[in-house]
């Protein structure tokens, strides 16, 4: 059995869903895996409210079990807490470094986040450049914008207008699945 570790915040955990074990993005990817690649076990290490720094503090726990595929989704809570993009980038890189050291053969994917371009701020440009830079530097698969097709659409989000609904996660899973499939096809 191979392990695919989904490591992130509430967007990974499935915050607000009736049944995160069946409706979250890792669960939906797990359902696709059962059909096409049944030798994988999905581990949802999402923690609502987590920042890149929080993730760095808790990654060692999750690396105590084998990791064959690592999916990283963190950073948007850093923006909410007004952390500098350079800090987010440093923390995400440190998480990736820990995974590489412990499991050098692990395949990795980064779930990118984007702030709306209409904000016209140096902060926005800095933040939006983090994910492509990290992906290139680490030769990681990249989903450029994790919430593509879901962000800003009321019918695909919960009432808080931040977290995807079960229907929103179906869109996310459909967007992310080709990237995950590409990583595991050779495993």
C-alpha cells in the first residue's frame, strides 16, 4: 500500500462539509484512486486555520509514516494574518525540504493560491509569484490556482464565501486529479 499525504489547511480538511471523510478534496481524489490506482491510501492531514508556519511545526508528525506522494496546500491563512509573502515562501520551502530529506523518492505536488489581480498591490504580486517559484525550484507538479472555477462562485461555496461546498470540491478534485494522476502513474 502506498501513502498519499494531503497536507494543508481547512481547504484540505474539508471545513464546513457535512461529511469531510467523503466530500473533501482528498476524499474525492481517494475515490478516483480506488477506481484507477487501488494501491494507494489517502491521508488527510488538513488542519483548519493552519498557516505555513503551523504546517512547518507539525510536518514531522506526519512524516513518521511512509509518504509516497505529498500534496501541499498551505499559505492562504498567512495572507489573512498579514504575514509577508517571503515568510510564507520560506516556510513552504522548509516543509518541502523536510519531505525531501525523509522521503527523497516521494512525488510532490503544490496547490497554488492566488490573490485577485484587481487588488493591484505589491503584496499581491509577491504572493502570487510564490507558488510557481517553489514548484520550479523543486521540480514539483503545480496546480496554479487550487480554487480555479470555484472562488467567487456562491453556488460552489459555503455561506462564508471562503470555503468550498461539496459541489465546489467536485470541481477542485476534477481540476487536481490530472496532476495527481500524472504523479502516480509511474509509482
